[in-house]
C-alpha cells in the first residue's frame, strides 16, 4: 500500500508543476489554525507554539482560533467546510479523527473531508496514581480492582480521547471493571487525584509531568507502543503483559480536502522546519511532548491505518460512547 501511495504521490508532484498560478504566492495573507479544544490545554499550547513560529518560514501570521465543543468535532466541522485554499487549517489530535467518529456520528468524514498536512508530535498517555498509595504498577491496580469490584475509580478526560480508550483497553485486557469518572479537563481530575477522591487517572504526558516531577503522583504505565523518551522509566501496558493496549497520542495539522498539493507541500515543509528547531524541541520536551513530523503522504497513510485500526478495536471490544 505504501509503495502504491508513493507512486501516486510522485505523479501528483509532476502534475503540480502545472498548478494554477494562485498557489505560487501562497501564503499571501494570514492563515487560521483552528483548535477544537479550549485555550490553555496541551493541544492549544502545541498549536500556539507552532503558529507563532510558522510566521518565519511562511512569511505570514498564523492565528489560532479555539472552536470548542463535541470533543473537537465542532472545530473539525468548521475546517472540513472551509475553502480548500490552505488558509484554514485544523490542529487535530488522535481522538478527533481516528477514534471519536467510530463512537458518535460526526458532521465530517475524517478520511473523505480532509487531507493530512503533517503530523506534529507524539505524547504518551500515562496511568498515574497518588504516591500516597502502595500501587506501583498496572498489575497492582488490576489486582486491587479484582479485590474491590466496582470500587476502584479512574478519571478519563474526554469521550473518544486516548485517555478514554486507554482505560477501556486496559480493562478489557485485564478482565476488570473500573469505575470511570468523566471529567471535562485534566486539571479538575488531577485535583481530585491529589485530594484522594480518585484511585487513578489516565492523563497525557503534558498534563501529568509537573506532578510526577514534584513527586506527588506516580506513573505506573504508558499506553504507547514503546516507552516515551520523556518518561523512559515508565513501562508500557504491553510490557506489563496486557495485550492490545497500545494507544498512541499524537497531534497533527489537516486541511480541507481538495487543498492544492503545492500548498500542502509548502505547509508541510514549514511545519517540519519549526518542529525540528532546537528551541522548539526543548520547549516541547519540558511539557512532555516529542516532536514527530513526517511527509504529507506518510501522514495520509498513517491516518488511514489508525482510523481503520480504531474502528476494528472499538467494534471487537464493544466500546460504547457512554
């Protein structure tokens, strides 16, 4: 499949030489980068860092617009219906385009209505507990859940998020049932975990790194395929013997379907330049994020594979939206 896509992409690059002249001076005005989540969160932080630095390689300002609601779906819908001219982009996370559409009807088709511009970064979702508890591993938490059925609580932050799916996959693999407590954001969930109202929390690396560093919480497992370079001492669920628990958290930029290829390539190159800058990498690392850019065609393949994979997992495991 990858070879076929690359061949097709090469043909498109040849055709792009005859693209309309309007793409030659792109961008000639400010670009809008839509974020489907509230200001101040991890997704917003990454988007604003990227937007601020893109002015250099693009020569035009990139303005972030927060369009919140429906777990990122409202922002995605706005961009899906926008003019495919490269001036309206969507800063997405894994859940919005590869998970959530399998759980709830969405006003957009993540494969048909968008074109991938570039993956931006990875960050691991961690299962964390209060250091006041004796729990040291995911196996310990699973054992506690078996001893106290219907009593062990875990916070999840967002329907269709990797936090949500991580909890579901862990329970399925361990054969346990946790009491899932939904939160609108990581901050109130962290407050309750530190206060002893929760037993555990599934949180993205950027939302837990400060409290881990302060010694107030303990990371006991990562949902990623491999250990995070930010948290090298935290074993994955897979390493601890829980099969089919891999759930990578990532962020990327997408454009409306039909956006001219030369514009997609221009944006991809500019994003790679920004994300590979040493100072940007350092800022992201401090916040638990690892830059992970790729070519536009590779991002397209990645999106299709992830979308199909999550659809299969959600169907096979009977994961519901509740």
